[in-house]
C-alpha cells in the first residue's frame, strides 16, 4: 500500500507533469487585499503596483494560497501591476461545498478577479495545478492573456495507445480516491513531503505543510478529482509566449519540454537540479530574474 501511494504521489508531483512556521522576511507595507465575486462566490486577491503597468496574475497550486507567490509580488510590484488570488476553496476566498472545483470554475475565478481589478491581457503565472488553471483560462477566454509563466506546472498528456488510457485513468483515480479516503491525513502529509524532493529548506517545509495539510478537505478532494479528468487534457496549442521552469528529478519525463512546446510553440524552457517543487519560494531571486526577463519581452 505504501509503495502504491508513493508511486501515486510521485505521479502528481512529477509524472502528473506528464500526462505552522512563517519564513522570516523584512518588514513589509500592509497588503492591499480586494474581493471579486462571481456566482455568489467571493474571491480574495492581492492587488499592488502601478495601475497602468503590465499586469501579472499569480495562480497558486493545489491546496495552497496566493501568499506562496509573495517573494515575487513583493519585488515585482515596484515595476508591474501584481495580482495574486486565493482560488475558491483556499486561503481567504469562499469555500462553497455545493459545486465541483473544476478547472473551468477556477478559470472563471481568475476572470472575475481580472475584470474586478480592471486590467487587460495580463501575463498569467501558475504554479503546479495553477498552470492547469492558466491553460484553462487561455482556452475559455481566447485573447485575454498575453503570456504564461509555468512554475513546475502539473499537466497531463494522454497515452497515444488507446488501450493504455483505461489503466492510466485507473492509476490517476487511485490518487484522487486515496486523498478522499479514510487514510487521507497520512496520505496528504506523505504527498506534501514528496513534493520537496529532499531539497526544500526546513522553514519552508514547515510553512507549506501547515498550509496544505489544513486546506478545506472538500475543496482539496474535489479539485484533485476534477483536475485529473481526461477531458481536461485534450491536445491544444496557444500562440502566446510561455516560460517554463522545472525542478529536474529522475521522475521528470525526458519528453516534458517537447510536450510543453506542443502547447506553447513560443516556449522558453529551463530545468533546475537543486530545488523542490516550490522553486519560486526556494530560490526567489533566481526565479524572479527569469520572470522579469520574460516580462520584459512583453512590456510594450
């Protein structure tokens, strides 16, 4: 059972790519939090920076919050309009239990925040599952984003062999069912630890574990179950530029860059060998340098 759960956790943290302590920081000004709404759901978001500057919308991953992007927003706000939302079900946003947490639902939340903030054609930055939300936004709202930054994004591509699809789906469903099962607490903790790849600093491990392990169970379980649905992962291509930064681990498939390039032909692809899954928190200066260079190419 442990071996199976370990494999399934790696599937999300790495092969999914295929198919409470606080970190010490310098004193910061009070954050500007705002609230957008859609279909009776309130979405909390941070909104800072110059109003007419290039907007960047940061989308967090599964069971996380927008604060996981603080090492980017606190720096980029001096030059860009930075927006970091808590997706519905997480952080300070509403957590309804009367609907599924689909990628389409999350994309609508992003759209509501963008409209409420009054920005046009932002760059989307998505970590882990947040990358999937960004891709869904591009599909649902063509022309309304000018680029995508992918921070160790989780995504699927379906097996080419039709006969391999049912076993693939069964394996993915095993992870989802496990996270909703009687051993959920232990599996969630194991799952979170697996994302560190043995590289994440201890202070960040404590913070990340505290946030993710305490996430709303309904939202966490539903979003995972919906995320792995095969219909979300039809092959499609977008013309906007993309920056992808991945943590290189043995489980990272060799064809990751190729598959990403099929979705984003205008792709800048980078692999790091010394970070865990939360690379934008672990090495913020290095990550911010890549992100700013990417943004400068669109800052017109």
